[in-house]
């Protein structure tokens, strides 16, 4: 049996993150996916939650979360400043008519 490339076929049978060592044995999970135990170990090493790829993705997700929070804050500040500018523009017009 030729082993597929790491990650190949995981779309159809669930990702590596679905593997729960407490509930499944690697052998049982490999059989269920139709791959060899070595392939599954390779996939877990390369794509599992402790892999460098997963850690890089997690750090990127954290940066995106922070940027979205900053965008919300800055957007709120902009809206407050718009309202304040409109208010003071109205006050100035009223004061110049007196």
C-alpha cells in the first residue's frame, strides 16, 4: 500500500485535530482513515496541535484577533469624533447668528 502525502485525504475523513489519543488508538484511527500507522504519525507530527505550522497559524490568528479589536476601537473613536465635529459645527453656526 502506497502512503499518501501527509495531509492528503484528511479532508474526507476529518482532520488530524480530530484525533483524540485518549479515545482512539493510533492504530484504530489509521485503520478508520485507510492509511498506515506511520502516515498518521507523520501527519500528527507535521500538522497536529504541537507542530510548528499549527503554532504559526495560532500566532497569526492571535494577531488578527488583536488587529480586529484595535479596528473596532479606532472605528468607535472615529464615530465619536464625527458626532462631536457635527455637534460643534452646529454650535458654531448658532453662535455666529446671534
